[in-house]
């Protein structure tokens, strides 16, 4: 699901519809806030796109990004 390129982790996740995608984003937002690490993300209809890197580390991929990516993947598994 995740690819690493250009100093960031990237993923694009499709859902059944906008409501399901937005519900997923709400769950991710809670986890991201608890981790103190907020994604660069967008939602167009049923697709949520992520770009994760750590800004205060010089916009590179760090353990923080991998931890959030893992949490996002775990949330997504509940939708499959």
C-alpha cells in the first residue's frame, strides 16, 4: 500500500463512496493527533491520498512516518 519516493511515504486508498472515505479520515485524524504527527493528505470523492514525511526533520521519512503509516494501514484493514 505504501511506497517511498521523493523523501516521503505515499499511498492512495479507494473506498466505496465519499462517506466511507470521510469516516476513515476522521479515524486517522484522531490517531494522527494523538501521535502529534499530521499527514499531508487529500480526499476526492472516494479516494484518500497521503504523503508522509517529517517536516521538522528536514522533510524526510522518519520513524514517525512509518508509525503513522502503520496505524493508517491498520485502520484501513477494518474497511476491507
